[in-house]
């Protein structure tokens, strides 16, 4: 396809981009170059075609580039950041359950509310379980000790609200020495709710 063709393609899907050297969007899941395990889960979930945010954000994320994505609720944002994250983690050494206690996670996903964090966790587990990637939600309403126990066993992905994440960090249930991937889901809402100082402290 020519540059004009790609421009028309983006217009057809209401994809607007800013920044230099943006990769072309996906025309299909097959173009993402994902491993069979991930593609099988996508197919099993009934995600026949990528949504507009997924078409563009995934290609950028797979280049391990920073991205700010803006899309409506229900547009598939979670999968848009989750797929590049999972691909990145599968390229890294496995965190051994015994030898690397207190190490990890490789990725942190922060959300403004426990309800949203739980939704993200549900979506993540669909993919992570098949890839032998462990996920822990660090949120209020669940025993801090129980969460700490799971964290100490070793975990690749932590999904958390900012306040509870700071709590487990300060109590040494978790260290971020290996964390190289951070997602702020609904970042604008987190700032509106007054979490900006917490986020800055974590980062």
C-alpha cells in the first residue's frame, strides 16, 4: 500500500496519529506477527478484527515505544496495551519461583479503581495463563498479607491501584528492580482523582 492508501485506511477507521515515524496500522491480526498461543486466544475470545485503537497502538507497542492512546470506553484499549506487553514479557527470562523470590514484576499496570483493575486482571489472565505468565492484582478489599504472599512467590505482571501499590512497596512486599514496562490505564482519571503524587512517587 502507498502512503496515500495508509492515510485513507486510517481515515476509514478514524485513527489520528501524532509523532514521528509511526508504523502502519494492522489490517488483520495475522499481520501482527504474534505467536500461535496469543492468536489462538484472540480467536477463542471472538475478537475477529482489531478495533481502531488496537490496529494502531499494537504496532507502536510492539516496537517498545512510549504511546498515549485515546479511545472511548469499550473500544478495546486493554487488549491494545496488553498484547505488546505480553510479547515483551515472553522475550524475557522466566522468573523462577524459588530462586528469584522478591524479584519482578516485569510490568506494572495501574488503574484508578479496584473495579477497573479487576476487569484488567480478568482480561490479562485469559492470555497470561496460557503463556505461563503470572499476574497478581494489588488492590484494596483484599488482604495485604495474601497479596504479599503471592508477590513473594514471583510474578511477571502486577495490576494495581496507586495507593495499594505504594503500600506494598513501602512494606517491602514488592520491589521494582526488574520493572521495564508501565501502563497507566485511564491516566487522566487517575490525575483527576488526585493520584498524581502517588504515580510520581512510584515512577
